[in-house]
C-alpha cells in the first residue's frame, strides 16, 4: 500500500537559484559534488522542493561568523 501525501511545490533550477540568490551554475556544481541541498530527478529534469529550500536556509542560519552551526 502506497502512502499518498499532498503534492510538493517543485521549482526548476532557475527558480531555485533565484530564490536562494545563487547561480544555476552553483547549484549544478553542488549536485555534481554531492553537496548543497536535496533535489529531485524526474527523468532528465531536476527539481527542488520548496520545503527543502526552506530547510537549507534554516540550516545556514548563524548568530555570528564564528558560529559553526549544527551539522547533521
């Protein structure tokens, strides 16, 4: 039995880069290096879940430049 949930809001790499203030090239490099944020492959298409962008942003929050943050 499959679990069904509400559809996720997916963004293409251009929209995700714009939301994050990054270049598409940076997102591509991160995917190639297996770093950065989670992404979804739908055939040849790459998509980013809006919720994953929120999580990525929250993970990057710091109180000072010396704050290392919590890395899972």
